[in-house]
């Protein structure tokens, strides 16, 4: 895979928790690549990350 230049352009997306869990579990997304925009999403994001690490 070719390295791409880092960009500061941002895109806000919303996706089902199940999709986030799958992306993390399959290593298609890593925690450092996203941030949650509110407390509720942050709690769910941490839960999804924890579940992906524990299998």
C-alpha cells in the first residue's frame, strides 16, 4: 500500500455501533484515527475498542 500525505481535512460521519465494532475488530480502523464528538459516543467508542481488543 502506498503512503499518502497527511491531511488536516476532516469529515464528520455517523455509523452504527456494530459497524464501528467490526471495523475495529478487523483492524480496518484504529482508535487513534477517530475521535468521538460527545460523551455518549465516547463511552460507546471506548466500549467498542475494549470489545475489539478482548475478542
